[in-house]
């Protein structure tokens, strides 16, 4: 860090440190006063200085230092600086203004900028301004961000692993929630490390309590799930495109208590539903429709496409890892309003933030889930006309919107890109967090008007950052040597480019995943064949179907709300109050915990299906 002794700076600030020797546009070269080749006043790269240019007081930042021998000239010390702006007096008060109206002349006096003047430089007069740290040049000067400009024009946090990126994101989001009471925040937590950062302000959704029914997925997304990220079979996709609208119409007719057989006389063209219309349908109806069409065919090759499609659907339907999609597959119930309210905290109840932990989801389905969430966030903004502002924060953004078009799930990149390009018009804002900006789609990156750059040593990443920064490029030279927690901020969300340190978080609020927490435990407890056996049992159990070992989640109904069922209106269940398998909750001692269910308890919808 470049922190210097504040008392020493106060003594030497007003003393002349040098004079202007040459000027090249916004670049000014100085000769530093001193003796024996050493400057009289200690100054280094990154320090702010003031130049008395006639009646004007200019402000600059030192970018290079050298001695006379280095420059092939007479002995002495020299410096170069970039001009940033000037002080002006408005309504009797000193203000800082970007740009200069009067350039310095040869021989103009130069001195270090006083701490009080440095605070004027970084003073922000806009509303909704919050402090997220302190300046490196002066720890007593707060580093502020402009919340409105930060959100409405998107932002990105860049930095390699281990530089405090997650802590910085936690500080920013905490201040956003304090300053903007109306904002809702949805955070994609790839490594499951933010759960304890926000206390009671955040609702944490995990693989065990996530409810995202399969009919929320459009054709591209459900195909990605069915084929596990592999290229789909065109003939099978055509079958899905034909039968999904019919399954939706069939469910609609069943809901209206009409004859289910009438659907067989419909060709689907007058159904009113498209393959992407977000309305419920039952998986058993979908399979039945595919099977019915298969039975009409005589060509064995064509029949195989239908048979394989049914096999694929049933395989993922029976995989417990996909329970968040298919637990209610054959029961129905239009839960879209309740699930949207739950995901995006439309009724916050003191928790305006959702942390979506992706760590427990199958890798084959993560891209499709992220795509669905991005699409739902954007389309809700469109159809609600931006009534509830939503900040969508994407951790490890390069995984979902890669610069290489051949990598990743194309609809996910398209969904993120749509938020970046059009989201602000509909009250949906984007925050990107990545350790590899060079691998992030440059179209999405270019939409972020505020950048927080932490330590990055990769040349490609630094080149991408340099291309995205339009002013104070000299600060980029500090990026490879930034300390942990240090950041350089550029863009619309900060009053001017600044190097600062994020405010430290209390130990109990620091980001950490389950593994880092376990490393703090006593390693002696992890030993022996019994432990390994229990691990193997959990490993196998995660992908096994079991009739027992199920337990209800009594809090689900209160969190999301009940949905009236449509099987005669008896109201004896909740469409969202479903059971969750306890396979991964069992302790490593292998003990079994059977669910205790009352003999006369009302069956939930998953039992009725």
C-alpha cells in the first residue's frame, strides 16, 4: 500500500516539491527540488499534487519518477504526472472539477496535495452516496460510490482468486441495500460462500429447497437439461416442439374439468399455447402424447426417435438430483406467481436479497438453470414495467457468457447479454463478478459503466481492462501489485478514478464456503474406514431413488404460500410445499433418521401424484 505518515504529509504539503519543466498535453514533467540527486520531499507514484498555474489551482497524480542519470541529463530527480482537473470556487465553497481550463507554464510551482483538498477531490454532491472503503493515499478520506449511477449503468468487479473480491462484493451489496430500500438483489453464488455475509437480510436458496418446475423452462433450456449439455437430436427436438403445446392444452382442459379425450382431436394449432408459453403441464401427459404418436408409426427408425426421447425424459425424471424440477411433475398446480415472488423477494419481509447457491446442483443442468433465472428476471421486469427494481449479480460470469462462442450454453449468454443491453429500461440491473475478464463476452463487459479492478497478473486480463477504461489509464499500472482488499475503481459510479481499500467485514460476515469452514475443524475426526464408508454411502445415495427417507419441509408453505389445487377443489395440499430428500443431510456416522409422519396427516401433492 502507498499509505504514508499523515503527520509528515501535513508538514510538507504546502512546501514546494518541484517545478514544471515541460508540458505535453495532459502530461506534465517536473523537476524535483533537493540535493545529492534526492528530492527534498518524499513523493512516489500515485500521490496527488497541486500546481499553481497563475490564478488556477490544478490537480494531478504522479505516474513516473526518475533520476537525472536515467534521463541522460544532469543529476537530479524528476517526475511526470497526469492532469486530472482543477479547483473552482462555487457559492463560496471550494469544488473540484474534472478537466482543466488553464494549462500550467514552465516554472510553475508544484506541491503535494493537502489531505483536506484530497477530500474535496473525492467529495460527491449526488444523492444516495455511500462509503465502501478508504483511499490508499489518505486512510482518513472515505471512498464513496454513487448508488444510482452504479446500478442503472451496471458494474463489474474484476480480480484474480484470493484478492478479496467476494468480500468487496459483499461490502458493495450491503451498502446498496442500505441506500436503496426498494431494490431487490438476486445473487448467483457459484461457490456457496455468501450465505453468512448478509445475516437476516438474505434468503438463501439451495439445491434442497429450490423449486423451479420443468415447465418454467423454454424449449432450448429443457433440451439442454434432457441432453445434459450435449448437442440435441433434431428429430427429437421437433417431437418436443409438437407435443409440449398439446400437453399444455391438455392440462388446461383438465383444469377446467372438461373431457380429457377432446385433446386427442386437436392438432395443437388452435391451442393458443406455444412451446415457450410459461404455463403448467404434466410430465405424464407429455410422455403419453409422445407414446401415442409413436404407436401410430410403422417405420422402425422413426419410432426409435420417440422411444429414445421417452427414455431420456424418464431418466432425468427419476434422478433425485433433478428433484427441484420434477418432484411435482405429475401433480400440476400453477405456482408461477408464488415462485417468482419467492425468488425475487417481491414481498421481502425484511429480506430483500436472494442468494441462489448453485454448488449443489448437477453440473449438467447449471447452465440451463442460470439461463432460466436470467430470463425470468428480465421478462418480469418487462411485464411489470420496472415496478420493482432488481439487481442481478452473476458470480463467475465468464462461465456463463464466455468470449468463445463455442463454449457454454448460448441461451445463457443471450439472456445475460439482454439484461446488459436492455435491462436498465425495465428496472433490471446487472452486476458481474469474474476472475478472468479476458474470457468474458466483450459485448456484455462493455455495458458495465463502473469497473472495480482488483489484483490481476494475467496480461490478457490487463489488456481487456485497459481497453475498457477511458480515463486515468495510469492507474492501471498498479493493478498487478494491488494488495488484498485493494481496488481501483473507474467509471460512472465513482466521482473520479480512485485507488482504495474495501472496508473490512466482521469475521462472522466474511464470505466462506463449506470447505473453508471445515478446514477449521479438528482433522482427527476425519479418519478410519467408517468415515470413508459413510462418504461412499452418501455419494451413492445422492443418485438413488428411495421410497423412504423422505421428510416434509414445514416452512416451505409459509415461505412461498399455498396454491389451490385443481383436482376437484378439495384444497388438501400445497403445490409448493414439497418434501426434500435427506440423503445429503445425514451425518457422516451413517445414522439413519426416518421421517415421523402422523397417521392421520393430510397427504401432500407429491404423494397424491
